[in-house]
C-alpha cells in the first residue's frame, strides 16, 4: 500500500500541470482542457454536448467556454455535414499553434517522451489499466481512443462504394474511419479488448518513426 500511495501522490503532483488557479497564456485550466480535447476528438465528438460531458460541465458552462475560445480565434463553429441543425467545433490554425507552444501539459508530455518508446508504452498501458478499474467501479463512460472501441470494424473487400480509402468502419455511426482517425478520442466509444492488431501496428509505426 505505501508504494501504491506514493505512486498516486506522484500522479497528483503531476496533475498540477493541468489543474491550476487563474490562467496561463490567457486561458483557465478548463478552457485548456476543452481546447485540448477538441484538438484530439474525432468528428463525431466535436460537439457542444460531447464537450460538456468530457470536461464535466453543464451545457451552459461549456457554451461559455466555447464562446471564450471563439473570441480568441482559437475555435470556430461549422454546420455538421450529417445534421445541418447541429454544429461541429473546429480548432483553428491559431488554436493548434497555441496548443503546440503553450499548452500547460507540454512539459509533462516532453518528460514522458524522454522516457523512450518502450517506457511510454508501459506507462500508457498501466494508466489505462488504472482507468479501466475506475470506470468499472464508478460505472462511468469517458472518452477514449477509437481503436479500442467495440464499434470499430475492419472494412471488407468491395465495401468502399466510392467512400475513399478508409480501412475501417464505425458500426455505431455507420461511417468510414481511416487508420489515422483510430488514434482520435471519441465520447461514444464502448471498450473492447479484441483489437490488439491495430494497437501493435500503430506502436510499431511510432518506433520506426523515432528510429
């Protein structure tokens, strides 16, 4: 137990990078959280309601955060291609630049990167296992990576129908998914343990790119 407590206390200390009083580079911690999420979310999850659920806020609070990010030219709303009555939130080029240069978690990201690929994979897998236990204990459903979702299916031969070269299909949204999109966050995911091939393929690609 002392070892587990020490590990948790270290996680709490690391969390100070993304939970803070006041603002950093003009944004409060929850505004950074929103911008960070929208920069990593897939096209089905970049909606005001999905954002509110992810950051644990009311729709009114999420709407105010969106307005703040819009006023700083970090975010724009565009009509949804699937439902013209809905809007999709898009991080602007200025928003991407802000995340790359000023995101408070970048220092943590750099420190984790410095561990090396193998250590990063072990750390990721350990943290995922912890979150799996927390999800089961609290019966909650948070956003996670598309590649882990039970709705993700490989597309068979002849299923393209002129929809491009997407290698996968989302069975929930009945939409094609590219390999790159399987790396994005989705708030509608349902966890599965039956997708090792995708993850191993992506991990090997990361190792090769860093070699």
